[in-house]
């Protein structure tokens, strides 16, 4: 069977399961949206400071891009949550194409680099989701923008959290050049110490843990790890109002995007 036909069959199978889920108009989802809005109010000052990179000034090091966030590449990802058929909250994930030059074959959120024509990080995330999986921006209720994350590849990644209000109106259409598969996972699993393992790493003298979550959907096995897993742990902690049942030991450099003291190479 041709690869294109296999991808089409997979998308249809995922869509059939997706259609069996109830419409997201429940009080639970409204409460979820409100919870994120309340969280946003706590970090809004940071969002304003970093939502427009050109507004940031670091006069002490005018020639150094290492200490100037506006000089770094910027990307946004869409953390899209919906309610499953058992009323559990689930998140949409993709497996990147094995033909991509970076992070090929890895599990990721829909998302990508910010373009000059994008008004903000929200527009970047929604545009990329439309391009990668065919998700119409009008179907997504964006409820908050989380704190930006600094990666070792010297990029700022901004998680945009949205709620998919009506599952039946979403018909996945994968970009073969970018996405190999689409699936969803229960959000709460990223707080449980099940099907999880961690790897200790060190960067610039600081030890941290990278978490790996094994997951199976439609008889296919996926590993959700690194930054994607870290964002999901954070989102799940906000939603369920509790920390993970394991030692997280989040990389400190992820939070350096909130500081002017970004590390040199």
C-alpha cells in the first residue's frame, strides 16, 4: 500500500474516533478556560514584555545577540485540548515527518517558526496548525499564552493553549512534507509516574531531567519527550492543579527566556 494511502486511512481512523467524542460545550470546558485565564493574569506582565520582541532593550550588551531575546529565532506551538468520550481531557499531537532536517520523526505539537507577517505568537501557532494538520483557526478558542521557553538551539518557543470547541467540525488534513501522523493523548498521563522514564543531563554545570512518556495509539507506539513532554507536564499541572507524581527537575535554561541574562554559547 502506498504511503499516501496509509496516511489517509490513519487520518480517517483518527477522525472516526474523534467524532465519537461529545461536543465541547460543557461546564467543565468553560471551567478549564477560566482556569487558564486566571493563570494568564499571573503571568501577563511577562507575556506583554516578550510578546513583541522588538520592544525589548538590553543596552548593556548592544552587540551581543546572546543577551538580546529579540535577536533570537522565535517559534510558537499550539497545545490544543479537547474532551474525550470519557470526559477526560486530551491533547492533539503529531509525529513529524522522517524527511525533515530537524527533529525528524519526533512527537511534537503543531507549530513552527514565526514569520514576519505573523502579528503575534498566537497567529504563528494557529497558522502552523492550519498548515500542518488542517485545523481551522476559527475552531480554536485560545485561552492563554504560556511563558516563553529558551532552548539549547538558541530559540524562543512560545506555547499557545487553545480549546477545540467542536470535534465534529475538525477534519484532519496532514501536510505530508511536515507531518507523518496525528494522534491524541490523555493530558493527565503527564502527571502520572506510569510508562515514563527519565534521563539525567547536564548543561552549563546544571543537572536536569528529560522525561520520556511511552504511549500507544491505533496500534502505533510513540515516545513523547524533551520539550514537548515538559510543556505537557506544565499544562497538566495547571489544569489539574497538582504537581507531577515524580521528580520533574525541569531544565533551568528553559526559563531563561524570562530573563535578560541569556547564556552565551
